[in-house]
């Protein structure tokens, strides 16, 4: 049996992408997985600190904190990927729920 209440649309992947770019871990918070965002923040700080300690003194700011910027970029990609997958699943489920009655396929009882 299918339910008549469609699930609410997920958050726009572009909103999640923009939030993740502006403020680290905010994309994960919007998606409802703040612990994952905090994990990214923790490793961002740790790797930025490690690369600042091992980099030469004449390196640029980005070069001194390259580890943190790497994790920052990965967290942006991760939040966007999760949002895109949720949106694709929602769209697929909405399409298939509407087609079950029109395709003539009898539900298995």
C-alpha cells in the first residue's frame, strides 16, 4: 500500500552548497547531521595546526594551513553530495509513486 502523503521536499542542494562555502559545517547542520559537520571542523583545525607546525616560515597563509583548507574543501563536497543524493532519491520516489497506479502493475499481496 502506498501512502497518500508525499514526503516533504529535501533542502535545495544549492542552498546547502552556499551555506557550506560561507560557514564550514553549516551545510551539514542544514542537512540534519551536525555531528558529521563537527567532525569535519575538528579535523580541519587539527590538520591546519599540523601543517602550520611543519611548513617553512616563509610559506603563505594558505600554504601554512593547507591541511585545514583540504578538509574544508572536502566538507563542502560532502555536504553537497549528500544533499544531491537526498534530492535525487526524493524525486525518484515521487516519480515511482505516481507511476505505480498508471503502469497497470498490480501490487504484490
